[in-house]
């Protein structure tokens, strides 16, 4: 007979605890979402997801591969560095196809970045 009231008490404690935990979880999620939205984290994550889906490397990595300290201003600069490193890493001359692929992708990324910058500057005019 004593087991009945004790079991009911334990069940009530479990139900109350689950309610408290679920409300705390929802509140924490809402707070995290608001902070991410305010801090621009959502936009950065969205950009990274787009880049991953397009299989495009980050711009800073592309600049390191083509040995740029600052963002290149013209396509000619990018192409000059690309030609230099692409020819140097020719597999026929003992280079690496993997490195050539990285160099090609770096050039592609920087070209796209320059095209986007050019398009946005012409659309503002």
C-alpha cells in the first residue's frame, strides 16, 4: 500500500523535472538564436555553407596559396602569380598535381572574388 503514494510522488517529480528541463532548453535555444542573429553568426555560417556546396576555398586560403599579403587588385596580378606557381609545380618537372589543383582553385576563388567586387562596385554607380 505504501508503494502507491511513493510511486505517484516519484512520477510527479519526474514530470515536473521534465517540464522544467524542456522550458530551459527552449529558452536557451531562443537566446542562442537571437545572439547568433545579432552577431552575424548566421550570415557567416550561411556563407560557409554556400562555399562548401560550391566547393570553393576560402579567400584567405587562396591568398596564402598564391602568396598574396593583401587582396589583389587586378586579375593580372592573380594570373601572374598563378602562372608562376602552376608552371613551377608541373608534374613533368617533378612537381605535384595536387599542388597544381590547389593553385588552380586559388586562382578561381580570387577571380570570382574580383568579379563579385567589380560587379558590386558597378551596380553602386
